[in-house]
C-alpha cells in the first residue's frame, strides 16, 4: 500500500493522464486488465474524440436523419420521431434490426470503415513528436490554437495514403479538429511524388551544384555563396528545381528551415565574431533575383561591419533603412 501510494503521490510522471488511469483500471479490476480495457478507459477521458464524433453526429448522421424525418433536433438534443407510439417489443425489434445492419456492414467492409481515424501504421516516436510540436511552438499550424486549448496531433502534410513519407519534414502539428477536417482528401496526384522532388534542369547552375556543399538533408542543401556579402555567407536551396520561394512545397520549407537552424549553430560556433544574421529570399527580377532557382541567403553579420546597420533588409531601397521606430 505505502509503496504504491508513495509512487502515485511523489514519483509518478504526469506528462499525461495515462499512468493514473491505468493504475485505477487495474485497481478496479482485481489487479489485472487487458490492454483493450485500459485503452477504453483512457479514451473515456479524451474529449477530443467525443468532439470529433459530435461533429459527425451534427453534420453527417443527424442531417440525413432529419432530412428523412426520422429525428428532430432542438439545439443539442435529438428526438426519435414516433418513439412514443412504439411498444417495448417494437423497440426491441428495431434495436435488433439496427444491430443486424451494423453487423452486416462490418462483415462486408471490415476494419476499413475506421481507417480515417486510425493512427499511422508506424507509430511516430515520442522524440519526433516533441520536435514537431516544439517547431510549431505548441500551436496548430493551420488555425493557430494553443495545445492548452485543444489536443495537438502530428499529421502527415502529404498523406500517408498518398505516398507521404515518415519524415520530420513531412510532419506538421494540427489540432484534432483541423486534422479531422483535413484527413487524406487532397485530390493532388501523388503517384509521381518522388519524380517531382528529383526535378533538375540541365542548364541551371544550382541544380548541378557540387562545390562547397556544407550541409544537406533529404530535400535541401547549403553551400557558400560564390560572391559573399560577408565571410561565411551561405545559400540554402531546395534540391528540386523551382523558381522562387512561392513554388516551394511545405516539406521543402520545413527542410530548408531545419537546415538554416543547423547552419546558424554551426557558423556561430566556428566564428565567435558573428553577432547577427540577415536571412532572405529574392523573388523576381525586380526584387533582384538573378539565379532563378529558389535560394535563401543566410548572411552572417558582425558588430561594426557597416557604419549604421539600422533597418537591415530595408536598406534594399535607398533611404528606407535609417528610420526611428515609434514606440506605442
């Protein structure tokens, strides 16, 4: 008794409700329970699943049954029409008929009927999930809601069913509502997905770059600029040929962003004189783009490298950099 009480009160990690729920189930079931029973009890606390099926009830099931005048609805309450006219034997007969329909459908379709709510065939490691949620600052990357308000899930940007990979660059944090709405309904043809990311142009200097590659991951590479603005000026590019930032896919943005963080750590460690960075894209010839393969500049800055650094990238337009911000 004392050992278990001490664990629950003082030692039990509370990163979630799972541990106390499991102990409670075991206590209530004579010290033994199978994983399905434990899982069902955990599920009973998960309001996100209830909310998901509340949406199904209102927007799909309830709507069809109201249209066919089987049920009526007032706010959140549903009534079965003509229920008062049924005898107890008729009620049981109709229940048995519903059970029969459910059984027939399950026997015909199998587990496929729940495929849209199943988690990925390959579980996402906890360390990877942590990185995805940290990258998203604990907020849904679609609607922006905080993890404190809604449970967040790790979603495949390109759906698993459509060829999406188990890669951190193909993961995003979505709240359960956005993830349920997104599902895998995108109608993009992903059959040639790998071919898309292998796209190269023979006459593009960045597509054929091989010099000074200092870092890379699955979808992006980095190398020193041939005409550096400052020492250790780096270019980060997608491996696939695309003209500019606005043609990047979300996995490519993730890959380039991850590489940029790695490079910042690397460069700052190698050169302690670096005290800041300019990061940016030139998109279009009128914005100064000269090589039409998307590339991002990571430019190290050092104290005193220009007389007046105020304004940063605003200095692209003469006279627009030196200004005095108003404090509100």
